[in-house]
C-alpha cells in the first residue's frame, strides 16, 4: 500500500512513541518525511530504524523546540526545503508533554510549560506551515488531542486544558480553511503505550487517589495498545482514504471511555 508515494510529510515528536511510529508508517507507505523532536537520541533511533528498513533516502530529521516561536519559523522553513521546497502535503502535530500534579500545587511555570508545548506549539507549527500546506497537494493537518479533553483525568488539569484547546482549535481551523481544500482533524488517543504512559509515565502524585480514575482498562484486548495503533489511523486520515473527514476528532482508546 503506497498511499503516500510522492507526498511530503512533516511530523513533530518523531523521536519517540506515536510520533516515531507515524514516521515509520508513512515511510512504509512511500512518503517523504521530515521529522523534528527535542531529543537528539530519539531522532537518531528513528533514522537508524528507517535506514534498516531501507527508507533512509526519504527521511530527514532536525532538532526543534516547538514552543519557541523563532525556532519554529526557522524549523518549518528548513522542513519545507528538506521536503523539496515547494509545499507540504501533511502536517502531523504529535509532539507533546504530560505533567501531573495536584492542581492546588501546580505552579504557573508548570502550567505554562504544558500549555506552551502542547497548545501553543501546535498553533505555531500550523501557523508557520500554512503557506506550504496551501501550496500542497490534497493537504491535511492531523493534530493530537487526547481522551483527557473529554473525560476525567485527575491531576492533569494543564494537560487536559491543552488538549481541549487543540480539539477546539481544530474545529475552528477546519471551518476557516475548508474552501481552500485544507483539512484539519484531531486524533484523541487513550490507553496507548508511549513515553507518556510507560516507565514513570505521567508522574502522578505519590498520594494519588486511584478511586478518582473510574475506568482505566480498555474494553478491547489486554492492556494498552502499541503506538502503531494510532499511527495507522493518522496515516488513513492524511491520505485519500480520509478525504471526506475534517473538523472532527477520532478517539482511539479501545473502548476505555465508551
């Protein structure tokens, strides 16, 4: 299946988790990808895997902090050049961070950091990419919301606010650019294995009241799903198979929040 042959794709957060899985899925489908992340080791791992799969000639990588306006301006210009210099066909905003704390103990610095990366960073990437997207072929943007935008995730008020903002912004952008043929869609993952959910995960408080989490397990299967589960949906949304989907979100959580 080569739905992405000849298509130019910019993916943030490509050094780990769902972003990394999306890079490999798009490459496997014939796309040309430029991916950015703040972790150099993660980008190297992504590039090494692409090389092992025989896709090294269609992947470029760069360090980029998406919360830094000037860096985003330079980074998007470099991405457009790396992808051929004439346009972008798909932007995937997978980069994000998760921090947890009792809300009464949440500092303004923590709040601003989460909002700055997740919501403002997504906005900056879209704003700077718009000229290239409007010059693209059947262009689309896939943003990353979360099940936390619609369902209770205690101790994660900043994260929930950032993801709810992304979801609302996606609707507004879809309406604004619909007549220009540019689609905007959100995915809302939940119960997915990633850097946010494994290891120390969201760093929940030591005195977490687990009774506040009314439902934790997916209805389908055993345990959390791998990041490739979301990558497959993203690939569909950015392809011709998703051509009639815009201004909405798709929840991918195995029924955790049915």
